[in-house]
C-alpha cells in the first residue's frame, strides 16, 4: 500500500484527529457542476482504524471499528458537524454549508 499523494493532491479543509488507532475525520471542499454553474460543497471522510500486522510487518487499515473506538468517532463527527454548520464555504460568507439545518437547497 502506497502512502504517497498524487501530484496536485489538495489537503483537506480541516482534519479532526488522528486519535488512538489512527481514527479521525477529514472535511473536504469539492466543486460540483450544476445547471446554475460550479458550486462548492463539503464532504466528510472517516479514517479507518489502523493496526500493525505482525505477519506481514506492515501497518494496515481495519475494515471495522471496535466499541472502544466509538467515543473518538462520535467526538470527531460532532466536531465535523459543528464546523460544517458554522463555517461558511470560501467565497460564500453569507451562509454556512448547504446541508445545515434550515439551509435553502438548490433545485438539482
């Protein structure tokens, strides 16, 4: 598994974590094309739990989380939600992200 970033890869807008086991959340700004033109939206990714495989002598991503991972996941997701609902998108200082409660959504 390569950890090298592709050329021109952009960093996330905000990272929360990593916590124990590598768990964390990243908030990204993406540009989508709509009938009204280009529009920015946010998306959130959850970093997998990491573990060291002694047989292969490598770090790997776990396909699941443990119950003890839930507090960190809940905390990170709550922080991401607060950030998205309270931080306007760049260039749109008038209103927060389109998925905020009560936000007007475009018809697409």
